[in-house]
């Protein structure tokens, strides 16, 4: 696949969103400034099939709708800058002034959507890839790529301190509403991040947070070396998934969700295939939506980071050798930590130890479930995306994240796994066993 850049357009709000009174600062929350979040731009693709409406070019429609949406979401065109007295580990804040824009790239591809290889690095051409400095200067950079079949992709590169997946869906969902002819957006955005998700006075970190987080002077997220990391996708059939759940139930009499059962299977397989020393502490980490968890709940229009990581942990030896149901049960029990006190303690831990190198460890396996995030609501007039595909290999402190994605086929879902290249052949064998309903649920 060859992608050709036609132009880059700077998107300006259709009307001034505020009075021109010079630069003003919008403080971020402690979740926006989580070291695992503030250090990278999250990149992903929405794939849209061909439309019979040939009179409206996707780039023009999307550019116009984004200009309208930017009146409400003007911080997307702002600039992130470090603030504070410390020379290292400074928190970020957003600075806005009149006339700011963000880039929208117009591109074409010399192939059809059907020919896309989702395991290939050629997909990198469909999403802007800013450096760390560029990502701060332009927290949002988008790319519309039109294919020979008439379908198109919307490549998104948004600095993670601006929003998480649900926040981004609010932004682009609003643009979609306006593209479809709405005269106003259905959900008004709310900022007020530092107040809603700021530390307590005085801060106090208590409970399970202290079991999972620690400090290491000089530690930088995603800086540890695990060798080359590769991406691979697997189709997970409902029949095989139901077989795993049934096997676990027969073994222990407990019912598990897909995330718990299959997450346990994949986590064990990744650690086993990676050859991690048995005495190493390994963690299963996943973002949990806390918008309704905190007291009081966050406003509906809150579009900042609204997730915190939850963890399950044990030694690599225990994970590989214990019955699989025990691992699924460990993941299930970890969900009980999602309460207001855990959220407040997590935020307070960031306040107390931000400059000390916060870390959950080096052998963290991140998992996130995108099957029901609501990405299909991002509809610019030709229907929602048929595929959502992340390209970022950094997530929740892990350089090897796993994504549960909507299905490429009629049933089940898609597993996107990122793992060290040396482990891929053995991991494929584990997935072949799963496809043949060989689950190894007993010790």
C-alpha cells in the first residue's frame, strides 16, 4: 500500500469560541497527568466503507464538521506545556489562545479497504505519528485517507493527556452529529478537570493502591527494554469462547465474563511464551471507567481521562502453574477495587509521589476492551466505522498491550496482541490450542 499526502489543512473553529483576551490556561486533572498517560500520543484508525454519495468528499465533510465542533471543543487546538518548579516530571497544562488550529491531513491510498493487512506495519501510513514535542504542540492531528473503493479511514493521533477513548468518542461523535445536519450537539462538553479529579486536602493514599504502585527514582514509563515488539490479530470464535467458559465452570463451579476468562488465558499464554523468570512479579492491568464510580459522578459531558488502572498480580511461576480458574477469579476479584476510595487514593498517590518515579513494575500486561466503547456513534453521514483499530503499543505502563476489538467476522471478536517478537511463534501455538478447544484449565 502506498499513501499519498495531498494537503494538510489547519482546522479553525467556525466561530470564535471565546473572547480574544490573550492566552489562558486550562489545568489538567491528575489522571490526565498520570505518568503512564502524559508521555505519549495515542494513535488509532476508524475504517469506513464506501458510500454511494459521490458528491460529498469525506475530507471536506469531516473538515467542515470538525470546524463546527471545535467551537465547543476548542481545547483540542491548544498547546500542552510543562508547568511547575521541578526540572523533571513536570505536570502538563493546556494553554489556549485565539486563532489556534489543529492539522487535518488529506490523503489517498492506491488500494481498496479489502486489501488492508491489519498485521502489517503499512497501516502506520494511515495515522500521523508526531514526536513527543510535536504531540505537545499539536495534541490532536487527524488524517483522512480515501481508498480506491471509495471507502476511507480516519486516522487519529491524540495526546493521551487530552482524553481517553470515551472522551474522544464524545468529541468526534459531536462532529458526526454536526456533519449529519444537527444544529447543536446533544452533549455539552465539561472541562473543570483539576477540580473534579484533583487530590484531597491533605492527600492520603491508602488501601489496594499501595499494593500495586511503587516508586523508583528516575523511572520513566515505557523506557524498559523488552526487545522488538510485534502486533498480531486473532479471530476469537464464540464457540471456542463458550467452550472455555464451560470448562472453567466445570472445574470450579464459577461463571466468568469473557474479559475474565479469556483475559486469564491470554495473560498466562503471554507470560509462558515470553520466558519470564518464575520469581518475577507479573501484573494484569486494565483501565476501568470511573465516571459513574466517583462520588459525585462525573458530568455526562466530561471528556478528560475518566479511567484508572486496576491490577491483578502474582508471580510468573504461580500464573503458569496454577489452575486457570484461579487466575480468572483473581481478575474477577480485582474489579471490586473500583470504588471512590480507590480512585481518590490513586489520585493522591500521584500527588504525593509524582516526582519519585511512579511505577507498577516492568512485567505489566495491559488489557483493554473496546468491544462496547461506542465508537460506532462517530458517523459523518455514511454510517459508523466498520473497524476500530489501535496502533499504539503503550498502554497502562505496558509495552505489550492486548485489545479486545469488535469482530472482523460475523461472530466473536478480534484479539489484537502486542508482544515481544521472540514470543510470537509460541503464542500462536497457544492460540491454535484455543481454536481446537484445548484450554488446559487444570494445574
